């Protein structure tokens, strides 16, 4: 089975987010990046499928942010092929454009299964993964929690529904799955392996045509949330804050 | 815990450690199988594989059984086994890291709480997951400028590597500020590395993350060679141990000193400032790195005895026989695993020993111990009887430069 997974980089919220001069975008030059956690689960699911049933894994990522670190870690996890899509812009593409860019490269790889994180916290113009499936003209199922092989031309995927109902579905390939969680949490890779990957891993570069579409939503303003009238921000020392919380919980009848 | 065998993508030979080779060399060939290590280990009762059994079973070809066992992640690097071994085999510094490195290389997952610490150290250069840009936040509120060599490189006599807990953890930041005031009063020519500083990495090595340790060592060696200084000063005994013992293995010998010996050597100039008496019974907890490993028992006690009013009392287990706080060598991030398999944390046991000594104050000289022991004091219900103070805090109080203003 040929599996493709995608990796998207997101601003690491450990650093304060800085809004640029336009007031409509983050200043990505000031950001530190990490891998979208759902993409990390998608990669783990791919590696688990490879270990259990045999498969080749190709990771595709935009050359943006700290992508090399993410790709070396992917190499250390045992992926077979790594493709970087050259990208010159200072900010990431909006989701519909990203779907078009990724689809341009993935289409030629002719994968059986595409695993991508079901969402990321930077999506504002639609959700990347179903848009990717649309661009590839492939079926899509989202919110998947665990995938198993069930034959040459199909896979079994699991999905939870409200009301404690769990579905097991057989999906004919090729297909795109939006991964919420892998069957097991993403593994820890010893740094020695990442270091070895830094010396030996090979990244291919495959260019994609620039996206032909513009965002359907115009972003007018990006700003930090404003404290609402009904919110009380508690200031003071740790003990003053703690006392106020205890007082509030007592007033509301939570503490007696 | 479910173990998943990963795809081996690349061959990797650890540069310094191979557990099977190790057991066929020098000192390890002399293991008498006497069991002193197992009987001495404060967590030996919880281990299916004690050092003696690890040596025996590895030789018998049963290494794979050991690697999946929770014992692999129970050693807290207290050095008791190494210090009592009649053949003086370096079990703590060699056997455990080699075993853990092998477990990691074979794809066995370390407890998740430890993975989290490893990932934060790799990504941010500190185990607390703090932003590298906020490394100097500890110094906020000091009323004098600090020589931040990252911004203004110049030669200094003493380079203070503040390390992770004093830089980021609020309880330890207090100690860091008091120490900064103390260095100024002693007219030391000192500086710090500011946001360029990264974890020195001792605990990562002892927990078998050899690749992470090597990465940190390479970064730090390159960084330190950019600056001119005579001595590196540290608050963290593990950092001292790393610089003293492990950095030279990578060809980097930097003169390093832990603050207890640094200050004890300067008791002459320090004494006139120790004006305010502290009327209290104080017991000192010998941390494992400075104590058992480096045999430094008297300088911390000399500092305490220099403060008038302090009556130094000893716990039954002191000096070579001191019980570990349970936080060393990665134990700081394994309380869940150790409690699950060992039933309790060693710090919970140690505060009871401190209370039994009759002391009002448990004095410490390691950043991990403040929060560990304060937490355990709450667990033991000893809050009204026992307080934890770093040596620096007691000295600062006597010098009337303690946090919160003069009294």
C-alpha cells in the first residue's frame, strides 16, 4: 500500500503571537513552529500500518517554518520518501490554496491512502483535509480514530459518534482520511535517531503550480480577544488570586 | 504499557555506551553478585531487575526481558549502589544509562511524563517547556543591571549558568535573585548567557537519552567557546556533575564549581555580612551529586554554621548514607511511574526523616529539592513543623537581602 501523509507547521503558542503591521495576519517572522498535532497522529497511523501490514510512506510538506526539524523526525520514524514543496511566501497559504498546492504534488504520487490531520488551529477559510480530498477528487472521511488494513483495496477505519456510539467502516481505496487520533499515541523517537537522520535523510523537492484561487472570505482584522463585560479578571499575588477563587466558588455554592 | 516495535530506519551506534559490551569490560567483569547494590537501592524493593540481576541476566542472554520491565525507569541516580559496591563498579554512571539507551534504541517507549521532558529539552532547551526568549525573566525586579553576555559579550571572572529551574520555576527564581544579590555584595565579576543559555543535560544522559545529551553538549561547547571566563558557577548539582564528569568525555574541560563550595571558599569576605541571627534548628539534606558522588559534605555545613543562631542537627541518614530526594537523573519527571511501581516518592520519606531530627528547617542545595520537599511536607501534614530553605535563602536572610525586602 502506498500511503501519503501531510505535515503542516503551526505557530508554537509558547511564544506570544505577534500581529503584523497590516493587522490582518500574524507576523510569522516572529514565530516558532511546531507540527500540527493531528498531522503527528496521521504520521503515527501511517507508521503503525507499515509496521503491521507493510506499506511505503511518503511525507509531503511545504518548505515553510521549521519544517526540516519535523521532516528529520519523520525520517527517524521510518518513512520511505520525503517531499518538500518549495514555498517562498512569508505566511502559510490559506486552507483552500494549501489543498490545491498539496493536491498538485500528491496527485502524481498516485497513493492508495492519504492520511492528514483532521484540523489545525489556523484554519479559517474551510478545513484543509476535506478540501484536499475534493481537489484530488477522492472520497473523504474525517474524525478517524484508528485505521487497520482489511485487504488490498480497502481499509477499516474507526470513528466515534456522540452518545457513545463507535463506527467501524470499510473504506474502498484510494481515499483521504482526516485523522483525529492514531491507534496509539505518537511514539517518542530517541534524538540519536533524529541526529542520524540529519546526516543521511534525503529530501526531494517537487514544485507545485501556484494556487489559482483567492480566499472566499476576506479577513478584516486579527486581534487579541477583548475581555467581555461579564468576565472578571483576577489580579494580584498567587495567594490573593487563590483567595478570590475560593471566595467565588463559595459564593456560587461549589465549596461549602 | 503496550510496547510497539518501531521500524529501524537507521543503524545507530551510541558513541559511548553499549550495554552488552560494557558488561564484558573491566570493572563489570569483577561483579561478585553480592547483592549490595540491590539491598542498598532505595527503590530496590520495587525493581524486578536490580543492578545485580541486570548484570546476571544480560550475561545469560536475557536482555530483552529486562528492557520491557518497568525497572528500567526506576533508578533515580542516587549513587548509593555505586558508592557501596565492594568492587566500586560505576553502576549509576555507566550501567543504567547504557541499559536505557538500549531500551530507547530498541523502540521501547519511556514513561510519557519523561518523554514530555525530553521533548521540551530538545525543542526549547529546558525541561519546563519555557520560551527560550523568557530565560532572563527570573531577573525581573532586581534593582541592578546584570551582565548579560548574550547582549554584551565581554570577559568575566565567573560565568554563572543559571540553569533551567532557577531560570523558569517561580520558587527557584527567588533563589536565583537572592544569589545574584549575594554575588554583587561579594564583588564577584560575573555574567550570564541570557537567552542563549540551554540545559546542560546531565539528567538526560543518566536517563539514557544519549543523543539528546550529545546535542546539548555540542551546542553548549560551541556556545561556551565564544565567551571568556575563568570559572563556571552553577546552583544545580546535576549541572556541576555534567560539566565535571561528562563534558570532558567530549573534549570540553571547563572549570566548574557548585555554589556551596564557591561560597564556602569565600566565607572570610561573606562572614561580615551575615549579621542577622536565625534562631532555628536546621538539618541539611546532602544531595546525591554534590554529596555521595563528589564527597562534598562539609562546605554546606560550614555555610550553615556561619549563620549565628542556627543549631545544626543531623538526620539519622546523612552524608554518605543520605536518602535521595528521588528527583535525580530524570526522577523529577517520573513521580507517576515511581509511585505506581514503588508505592511512594522518596521525598515523602525524606521529609519525615527531617522532622524526626527535630529540625525546624530542612536546608537544601539543589533546585529540585525545594519543590519536591515542600510538596512532600504538605503530603505528610508537616506544614506547621518543617520548612524547606535553600542554603542561599538562609544566607540571604542573614545578610538581610532576602526576597520581599529587608526585615
